[in-house]
C-alpha cells in the first residue's frame, strides 16, 4: 500500500467542487492507503455478484458501467472519466449489482473499504461530497433513461457527445472545442440503444451538417449552440461538478 497524494488529485478536485473541503479534509483524503494498478483496455474491474472490499478511483483513462441481459446483450449505463470513484455505493452495499470495465488503458487506485468508511465516519464534509456525487450520478441516470427512451437516434448521439464534452471541460481534460472520444462506436451503440452501423450513420450526418468535425477519435463541436439544440442538451442535470 502507498499513500501518494498526487494519484488522488483529480478525485480531490471533484469532491472539492461538490462540497468545499478544508485543507485538513483534503490532507485526510490524500493520506488514504491505496494500491495502484495499471490495467489494459477492456479489463473487468467489478463483476455483478462480486463481494467488494476496495473502493476504486479512476486515476487515468476511461471506464464504463454496464449490465448484461441473459442473451449477452450489453447496456452501458454510464461512462467514467479521471477523478471518478467507480463504486461509492459499495460503502453501504458490498455486493456488486452491475459490471465495471475499462474502455481504455487505465490507472486505478484501490482504497480499502474500511479506510474509506472510517474517513467518511469521521469527516462529515467528505461524506457530504460523496453523497452529492451519488446524487449527481442519479441525475445523470435519469437523463440517460430519457435519452434512450424518448429521443431520436441523432439526438441521442448528439446528447452523449455534449455530455462528454461538458464533463471533460469540468474535469479539465477537454472542451467542446476539442476533445478525444475514448469510446468505440460499439460502446456508443451500447450506451444509446442503437447499432454500431446506426451510430456511424448519425455521426456522419452530424459531420455533414457542419455541427461536428471529426478526425479519428478527435472531435471538435464546430457549432456548440446548434449542437445543444439538436441534442436537446442542457447541462443543468450535471450540477456543474460533473
């Protein structure tokens, strides 16, 4: 175990944005014992039914949560960026009810669950920040249900791109003007309830309409106001600190 503060910088920044923390509270987070692990893309971190003994913070790279149907179909229910804690619910429920998987090579920081529980028991403002993080996630889940259930294919794709750009900007790793999209078209399809072929078609339409520019996974939203209109996107549900 190590307690290198630098590995938790993005996590601390996110919690501080959710609930202003004192220098003492930041130091308490940075003093947590942690186990660093570098993993390849498409590595399973959490498996449904697994008993969880460590909290996992995404230090670098990108991940997703997903559920599997009996026929093997995958529904991605959230994407995660550096600074996200991937399983805060396991502080109270130790058995996983979903899967977590990296979508790129990633660096993970694992913190013993007992150490995280002790921290939140003794530091109520940190517990409040984590509770707010859970509430933001719940807000995002509600928006995703609306996205998959009621929006057109192009609107779904545009909304997912807008959300990712807004979150990347909040985390300091991109902006609507330029960001790198780590997801494959299959990932986007599994997040939006579409096929990869349909995703490709919608991305091409957005490009042909001059709303986005795309080179490989590098994306630039050329007309942000128009993109938001197409996407039916308002960042209010992200509650700023996404």
